[in-house]
C-alpha cells in the first residue's frame, strides 16, 4: 500500500466536496494501492470493509447476470467513487464487483471513517445524495432499454455513453479501450451479437475500429439508433 500520495482536491469526489479542515483527516485515514489490468478490487459477496475512489486509471463495476455472464453497471474513472452501494443499515456484503480495466491507483477509506465524513461534511453528503439520484435514473433507463430497445440501439447508446464519460484522445478514439466482451456486458447483449452489430455500424460508416480502439464517425447517425424504440 502507498499511503502518502497527494490527494487531487479538484477531481476527487471525496476531497473536492469536503470542508478544507477535513482534508488532513482524509490524508491520515486513506490508503492507496496500485492495481494491475484485470485485477479484481473486490468481488460480489465480499464482506463490506470500506469505500473506494479512483486516483488513476479506469474501473468497471459489474454484477453477475445468470450463471456465467455479467452486466457492467457503470465505469469509474479518475476521481470517481465506487463500492458505495453498500451504504444502508443492512448491507454487510458488496452487491457488485469492481475490476481494474488498466493499471492504476485506487484510494480506500474504511467504513467508519467514511460515515464520520458524511456526518461532518454536509456538502459532501448532499453531493452523494445527488449522485445516488443520478445513478438511480441511469439504472432505470438501462432497465427500460433492456426491455424495449433493440440490441443495435443499446450498442449505439453504450458507445455514446462511453464517449460522453471518457471523451476522445488526439486521434479521435474514445479514450478507453474495452474488449468486445466488456462492450457486450455494458450493452446487455451477447458477445456474438455485439460482434455482428459492431461490424454493421462499421459498414454503415457510423464508427471505425482499430483493435480495441473505437471512433464515432457519425454521432447523429448513432444517436438516431437510440431513438428508434417503441417507447
């Protein structure tokens, strides 16, 4: 563990919303550790110990879906909180898993300190409440899409969401590299179906790919696929 990494008070979800007098307490109680690509940070069903934040890198938050499948709930990038779904009187085990998508650094605080932070920092508590509300709306949207939107629309929506969250690099690629399996898990579809849909989107000149790198060529055309529903 690396304990002395300087916090980024501008991007960290925890630090940027707490009163400045609380920052030394965060520095004294947080623990940082490096993760490798593909490393499981915690697994669904593990006992709850604390809350996590991304210092560097990207993390996928996912849940079991059937016997041998997973559904990616969300992605956490620099500064983001994860593991927070354990908040509640009866939560004793993590209801989701978290895995590093690339080498990075994770920040961790134990549950006792996190709960003390909530009591001392009303602005942080308020921001967390808003974050939960946004997450709930996003979860409801994804449930609706799984029920009503064709797979092609869900893949298009997944690509748009990735671009909105991660932006693009200097070459125009979405600034995160995902396997086709991860893209399928995010869109709520099978690998084989997503492979076919991605090829269709390339043929229709809506996207380009270079290995795991994806570029949106026609954003409006991709967006139109997400509006083609029965809702």
